[in-house]
RNA sequence: CGAGUAAGACAAGUGACCGCGCUUCGUGCGAGGAAAGUCCGAGCUCCACAGGACAGGGUGCCGGGUAACGCCCGGUGAAGGCGACUUCAAGGAAAGUGCAACAGAAAUAAACCGCCGCUUUGCGGUAAGGAUGGAAAGGCGAGGUAAGAGCUCACCGACGCUUCGGCGACGAAGCGUGCCCUGUAAACCCCACCCGGAGCAAGAUUGAUAUGAGAGCAUUCAAUGGUCGUCCGCCACGCUCCCCGUAAUCGCUGGAAUAUGCAGGCAACUGCAUAUCAAGAUAGAUGGUCACAUAAACAGAACUCGGCUUACGGCUUACUCGGUUU
RNA sequence: GCUGGUGUAGCUCAGUAGGUAGAGCACGUCAUUGGUAAUGACGAGGUAGUCAGUUCGAAUCUGAUCACCAGCU
C-alpha cells in the first residue's frame, strides 16, 4: 500500500469519525465516509490495549497488506478507518482479508466489475 | 551424575513471487542487545558569552582510564559463602543541634536491689551479680581487697607514637597509654570536589494571517516578560483573559564511527597503519504468502553518542563443592 | 520524544524532622420499632503497589521497578 493512500491528518480523522457510518466484524470495525471528490484514503487505528509496540506494528502491517489488492475496487472519494479489535492478534491473514472484503461489501463501497472480483478471489486462494 | 560460580559470543539465514521507505536509480541499503526505562554523563542548539551573593542539588576509601560521568578497571578495608566467588552511598559523631518508642533501677548519665563498713529512722564505700534492651561503662583469667574496682599483671581488643613497606588507601613490627565518653550523618549539619537554564516539540529559513475581534486593568515609578528558586545587575516593553489561525523546508546523520592488524598496559583503555560508509521515517517504512525436518524468548530507531538499570532464549568454555567408578 | 505527579481498609481520604496505622461512608451482630428507615452500642476488615538497602526499628529515609494520571505539538 502506497503512502499516498493513507489517511494522515488528525482533522481528517475527526471529520470521518463525525460523518461516517460504522460496520462491525469479529476482528475489526470499519468507519466509512463517502465524499464526492478526492482519492481513496485509508487509516488504521490500533489501540494500546492490543499489546506492545511489536504486536501493534504487526497488526498494522498485516491490515495494510490485506487492503492493498482491494484498493482499485473501492469507489473514489471514500474515507475509511479500520479499527482493530482484540481477536485480530491471533487471526490468520486470509481471515483478515476476507473480513475486509465483507465489510466493504456491507458498506457498499466496492465497484461492481467481474474481472476485478475474479482477481480478488485468486488472491484469497 | 548432581548442585553451583564466573566469563563469552549469538539471538536468524537462504531462495521464489508480490509489496513499502530512502536513493548517487544499481534488483544498492533498510531495527536491537537491550532500539525499552529515561536513572546519570556529554556533544549540538538557543537564552546577557551565562556576571555577583545566598539558597538548592549531586558525588564521597585509594590509584588509574575517559570528551565526561553517579560509569569502567586494578587495589585496600569490611561483610557473606565449606569453596569457586560475590556484595558494599566505605569522609567526619572530639564543631554544633536533634532523635533513641517500649522494656529496664539506670540510656549518656548512674546507687533501685544487692555486697561491705560504720558512730545504724541513717551515713559512707563499691560497678563483681541483678528477668530489660539494638546498645549497660573494654573481654576473659589470675592477683588484690572490708567488699570491690585496669587497682596490678598475662593474653586479646582499642587508642597514640616511632620505624619499615607501598605513589596511595593501608599493612607489618616495636614501644607506650589502664581505656574519659553508645548508636544514628540513607536526621539537620561540617569538610572536599562538581553543577547557569532549558531541551531537536531545541532552534534556523521561507511563507500565510496580520499589526486580527471582544472584555478588563494600567498608562512617572511600577507591573510584566527576556527560561534559574530569591536578591542585585543587564536588556526589552503596555499587560491579562478569551475567540480565530498556526504551513513547508532544513536541523537528520561521517561519528569521542566500525572492522582488521601491530605496539604499550595486569586491566579498563590508548596510539599507529590499512580498509569501509552501513536506516533516516514524519500517523511514522523493514512486510505478506510459501519452501528448506524447525524459528522458538524479550522485544520495534525518531537528533546523536558513552554508561547504568530492567525484560529474556537456547548454547559454549573455565572453575568450585558433593557423590559414584577406575 | 520530553516533563511532572499519585499509589494506605470494599470506596473517599488523613497521618510523615522514623517508635502499637486512623476518620467518614459501606459491611456484620445487638438494641430501638408491630415492621422498615434513621439513631445508638459493639465488631471485623490493612504488613501501606512490588523488591532491595540504611537503621535497634521504615507507611515515613534512599535506590530500583510496576501501574495509573496530567502537561508540552
């Protein structure tokens, strides 16, 4: 995941929290806000309760790696925040990326196009 | 074989595909021994080139090392352990002040009981004995005495002096003093030495907003600020509350650097020569999936170094004690 | 990253130039009441976040460590 897709400023985080709608899964929560213009921006929030710095970094890295193949399919102007929950620490990579797909589908942020979907399927294998 | 003591290095690598940051654009480089805690010491930066006095803080056996240190090395002394070995904030209590609960006759100064003597409602001598206590007037034995007492003597301890050894802390030997002052300085304190303050969110440059709006106080002194706690001294200048705004670049990695060899030193460490350049992010990079029998502990750089402390995995070497066998 | 502060009974807090650790609320028992509340009496509950050190003796002094809280953009 390139740096330019990441959600950075505290202000943007606050705006997304205020405007966005939330969807939950077992190991993470998605907060999403759809704006008309702009690029896709994705932020990750990993709280201190999950563990020490090594654990938190690993969670962030795996979440970033899981979202990367999905970025082209996300609608323009989407601002996303993924909040990690305790079970993600023990979760396998495949489950993480599947639950991300599930959350994005639930939030209706994926573009509907068959070949990209097929690509996603191949990735999960 | 068991129990222990000390020291040391390593704590991940290779390949495939897909990624991330830096970039001299080349498939070049890319977390640790503790990156951690922030407990010390420095570099660097700014504040009056940091001035005076008083506070305040730190260190505290000796010698050496170091840019510096509260760190390290080698010694001395004390304490612990059968031992290998380990630990120690280890100056001064005769400069002064304070504190020592309870118990005990008595706690820093002694006569409550006891013992002895006498001129016996008492007076005097006496610290050998007396359930306490952390600490009770050097210990123990002999002589001595009315009873006792370093009163006298031997040994041990303490203190002082001299000589010798050592750079020194100190040690050894000899002589003398009957021994007149308990503990606590990690209580205040005294002595010696050290410390200006803040910290990369330091600070510099370029922008933007703009001398912003409202309320209160003051308009000579003063007050306030300029990074010291107080005073002096110096400089600047209206101050306080509240609302709005606060971006980018640099600082940012070549350094008391690392590796190897030689030399000096018991060692810590130092000198010389050669070679090398090895993360630099800014919501914060080092990853994901798989294979190699199998990757497992503690753990993630944020200005940089030197230490200390704490967390933790398996391994190697040397030594000590005990048991068994030869 | 840097700088401060706090840990004492179930809860909220006292107490410190070192000497048997206390208050209020809450809890238990008894009294009071026809019964409950309020009230009164009695009682239980702590080794002071943890581990070392100094001291005869540590909640208090010193060091290390753990947890929590606050401030600086």
